[in-house]
C-alpha cells in the first residue's frame, strides 16, 4: 500500500525559482546592447526617410490629379509614422510586458 504524506509533498513542491536578468552573465552583452541601440537609430532614420519620400509622392499625386499615387503616398506616410512609433516605443513595450510577466 502506497502512503503519501501531504506535508512532505507540499514542502517539495514549494521550490521557488528566483532568476533575474543580469548584464555580466555572457561576454559581449555590452556590445550587443550597443548594436541594438544603433539598429534603433537606423530604424528611426529610415522611418523619417519613408515619411519624407511618401509625403513627396502624396504631393505629386495630389497635384497631378493621380488618386492612385496620392493614395500610395498617404499609406506610405502612415506606415512610416507607425514604424517610428513602434521603433521608439519598443523598449517601453518590452519593459511593460516584462513587468506584466513578472507579476503573474
């Protein structure tokens, strides 16, 4: 006959895991962080370029009575602005969801 002791079983199940991210666990973390920051800068520069080019296309389409070109320009402006929002807010979004995950 198998007899389980509930208090002994509960003490074995209460093993808490406490792991936090650190910046010195692996070599190259500082360089990786620098690369990510540079990639964000490039992304923001490209988003600005996309907005400028799309605004020019929008203006050319509107002034030449070409609704297809004007519509593509409008869409490009919106996509460029959306890319800038996502790129700029990426750190805040990741930190927000990290904190939500830690609260679970």
